């Protein structure tokens, strides 16, 4: 349940920009790559903000300089 909720939070953080984008060979969609890249950062940096989506979004925005390079790649520049 927590994984599902965190996935929903990450989608709300980054928007559903390309959720329909999938590669026909079975590769991960952009949304799935975002979730995989930011899951540990969200738990590590903002775990105390759960389950409030707005608080997690705000926390991740405030700490975006602390996220991993993989997660930072999904933040708008």
C-alpha cells in the first residue's frame, strides 16, 4: 500500500507528462522511470511528510538540491 501511495505522490510531483509513453519492447514508461529514480529520495528526504501529498510535494521541491542525480534529471530546469 505504501508503494502505491508513494507512486501516486511521485506522479503528482512530476505530473503525468508522459504516462502513456511506453516502448513496444516492454521498456519502462517515463512515469515508471521517474518513480524508480525518486522513490528512495522521497522516502529518505520526506518520509515524515507522508501521507500528505501536498507536504511531500513541498518537501521534495524544497530539497531538490539534495536528491540523487537520477531523480534530479526529472525536475524541470
